[in-house]
C-alpha cells in the first residue's frame, strides 16, 4: 500500500511537470486565428466535376498567386515582449525593402531614432535607418515608418520568397465542398487575424474573377460560329445544331460569393487533447521511474545478500560518522557508531592468529573519500586503545594525506622522510591526546611514493614498530594495477567498501582482490 501511495505521488509530480511543459509551449506559441468564406459554383445544380474542379483551383498555386497580388503576406514582422515574439501586421515601426536574402530570419535591435543593430547568422552590425546594406547573403534597406513609434527594442523579421510563401499558405489553407451542394467553404489560419481575413477575401474574389473571365469566352465563341453561318447563308441543319447546343454552355456559370469573413476568430485550443497527452506522459514517466528503481534494486543488493555472495571475510558495517560537538569543545561520535567500532575491534581479534603485534592495512573503494577513510582509521585506533593496547597509525597515502588534518598535526616530516633515509622513525612519531595512540604523518609528497612504500626500508620500519606497539595501522593509498608487497606482511588487509554502491560487478571485483591479497577482509561503510 505504501509503494502504491509513493507511485501515486510520482504520477502527480509528473502530471504537474507535463502541465508545465504544455503551458510553456502554449506561452511561446502565437495564437492562431481562422477566417472563413463561402462561394457557390454556378447554379445550385452544378455538376460534381465542376465543383471539384473549383475546389482544386482554389488550392492551386495559380489562384493563390493571384490572391497575393492584392495583399502582402511575404513580409512578417515580430516584436519580442517577455521572451515571446508577437506578430506585427501593419503596425511595424519600420519597413524592409529586400532584393536578396529571402527566407532568412533577421533580428533588429532598435538603438535610437537613427541607428539600429542588424543580427543574423554570422552577421551583427550597426546601421543607420534608410541606408542600403549590401552583403554577400542579402541586400536590403530598412526605413522607419512615419508616425509609427518604436514601442520596444527587440524586433525580428523574415521575408519569404513567392515559392516558400505559397507552400506555407497551402499548409494552413482548407478548401472543402459542403455536403453534396455547390457551395465551397474556404478556411485559412494565421497568427494575425487581419492577415487571415484579408487573404481569404482576396482568394475568393480572385476565384470569382477567374470564373467570370472564363465564362465570357464561351458566348463569344458561339456568337462567332453564328456569324460564320449567317455569312455563308442560312442552313436549316446548322441552325438546328445551334439551337440544340446544351443550354449549360451559354448559361452564366460564374462563381458567386455567399459570405465574406467579418473578422477572424481565434482557433479554439483543444484542452482535452492536451490533458490526454499530459496524462499519457505522466503514466509513461511513472512507469519509467518504476523500471529504473526496479533495475537499481536488482543491482544494489541488501547487506545479507552481499555477505552471502562474497567469498572473503566481512568484518562488519560502519554507519556514517557524524561528529557531535560537546559544550567543552570535545568531539564524540554517536552510540551507533561506537558500537559498530566495538564490533569491528572484537572481530579483528579472531581474524589474526599471530600472537605478536598486528599490522592492519586499510584500503578503500574509490567511492570512499579520504576524509571518511581517516575518520574510520582514527576511530578504529581509539577503539583498540580502550582495551589497553598501544596503537600507531602510519599515513602512507602521501599524495592525498589526511591523517595529519584529523589530528591537527604538522606534516613537514613523516613517512616519506623516513623511507627516503632522511630521518629515523622515532624522530617523526607524533603524540595525540590519547596516550596509547601515536601517529606518523605522510610527510612531503615524494616523486616516487610507490617505490618507497614497496621498499625494504618499509619492512624494516614495520619490524622496529612491532617492538613498541601492539597494533600498527597503515593508511594505504588507492591500489594501482599491481598490488603492493607490503600487503603480504600485513596480518589483516581491510578493504572499506561503500555499502550503497555495491552491485554484482563490484562483488566480482572484490572477489578478485580477495584472490590476489593475503588476509583480505571487507568493512562496509554507509556513505549516505
């Protein structure tokens, strides 16, 4: 039931996101306006073929070109207001005269009453109104209109070629026959109500003119035929042929306008369609989230499963270490963290059977940062000292030292100094507030840290420290492609693993390390 409620919340969130996307889309889209007109073809009983012919004629390039002679739809001007382009029909404060550069979108930034900045792809220059601009891509002149003021600063315009303009018009033009009648309905949609209305009026008027022009030719041709017969004398058979010609040939069949658009009306937004789309979007996104979480659960196994799958020793699990500052300024860790380190300390007693002092090497997964690793090492060292044992921590992570910061120590001399034979180990040991816990910092970063750690000198230092300390903890750097020999002399090699990022691939990697490193064990750490 809890899972169902959770995915209901996901669905609701996705629905809100979908509505936001639709709202944004609608905001940046200019509203459409529709203008409608009707014409009747010839008589009410005109043939189907004649009506269909007129339908195709109204959609033809020929008639659209005729209609465009009376109106200008090629010049389109926009003004940008609140990041949205608003169409200006006859209200543009400037006019563009262009001879080359059709179908290119230009941006115009109005500077003052005399100058402006013209911007397009790979072009941005300041010009004066009225000056002719000659460019390899366009030739144009931009002039200010008289008595029309600039109401903003950012404008844009595009001038379409005749071919492109007609193709755009055809996409927004609808011409249909009404039922089985001789009436044809013409509908055109545009961002400007005036442009839509004016084009429809011009188109239907052009259709009427064309039909009347064509119908004038038929009576003229028949009259010419009759004159020829009269000149050759009266022929009864010829006269009968003329009288029996179909009446529809000599009847007036020109188109007539039934109605003209008074004004263009806004195209209604199909809110139901939008809601359906948003609903489907929310469902699909919720399903996708479920599948991703399911896949993640398949990849990230639980703690018990991981322990069963791993072939190595699992020493325990450490929660995220959160320090609590007391009134006296001292730092303590939570009870849960303290108990987890007690469990780790007890488990370490069973891992090594060596009666002499223990050498514990601490390695970590790439997900464990150096600060978290130093927290674990310092808490482990303190926990072991509670049993009365003496502990020393050696910071061998010379490239990214962190132990010195944890204990607020100087890092001028340390392990790099000792391993390069420039100091004795006793000279670089640093004491902490815990009398049973000492620290040797990493020292200055040498050019060859891996060679120093893997040297005979390192083994000699370990042997000397065994005579003084019960437990030696080594803060190891991240493992490279080849393991260090120092790991072979360690009694316990602890690999800290991020509990939240364990998957089947990581389990295989850990098992491979287990086969390569002696005395290998795993400690889980909860990074979150």
